C-alpha cells in the first residue's frame, strides 16, 4: 500500500493572515507531496515496510534496509511531521484559545513551565536556536513529563520514544514568503492557529497510553 498526501480540513487561505495562502498551497502540494512521492519510490525496494502505518515505519526505522534508510528517514519523517502539523493547526476560532475551556494539557503546561507565557517564550527560544532546518516540539516523555525539544531536518520525536503533542515547522519553506528571515514573528503568529482540541486529545491519549 502506498502512502497518500492527506487532504487538509481547511482551505489554504483559512489560516490567513497568520500563514498566507501561497505558503500553505506550496507547502502542501509541493513540499509535502514530494516527501510522499519519494517515500513511495523507496517502497519498490522494500515493499514489506509499506504494510505498516507511517508512525510504525518511523518507529521501526532501524529495520529499514541501509540502501533506502535515509530516503525513508527523511521522506517518511517529512510525511509524518507534515501530516501532524496540518492537524495541529486550525482556522482562527475558539479552538485556538487555550483557555476557552478547561484543558488538562494547558494546566500541565503552566505547572511545568511556570506560566503559559513562559512556555511560549521557551518554545520560541528553542525555535530560534534551531540552526538550519527542523522542527520545535512539545512532547511527553515516558514518565509523563512535558518537554520542549527540537529536531533537525525531518526527524520526529517518536524516533526517540517521545509522544509529540504539538510541532512547529521551522524550515524556511514554512514561512519565508511572508516572514522572510523573521522566524520569531512566524512563531508568534502560529499561536493564533493552534488547534488546542487536538493538542489536548494527544495529551490525554499519550498520558493513558504512556
Ligand atoms: Mn515543511
């Protein structure tokens, strides 16, 4: 079975003005689609790995044959991370307000980082320090504690046994058309389109499962 580019649950212009329509369009139809195509191209050499979900494939990366290892790691990671990213976002509405309703993940963020604002600042600091291309994450560890982490290229926290709750793409292709070199402004804007219902759901599932 081949992997497929997922449809978005919103239109490319619906994250405006925070993420512009052209960036969303290119990011989904070109960047993400290329990861999917390259990932599928590798399947001919090792079809048995394509009977599992993308999460399982990335968790079991050590078993992937050497000749397609980086093709699968980079493009499989790209497919997984982008699918996750689109679901982390939503058009501006009440889901974007972390305090719009009682949320366990928000309480736990406050407890862990001191306040929600301190969490936002800490995540921004990590995003700005990520040299080159990568991602910044909010993750749960095996002990059920929250951390902010960063990965290079298309690596996923699940490669290290973490449960990702939220991830921001800090590759230049994610923001350059609108924000140019101002990665910090892009991070500030992203908070307006985070879907906290999804983050809460991942937190509750990760807490039970972990
Ligand atoms: Mn990207």
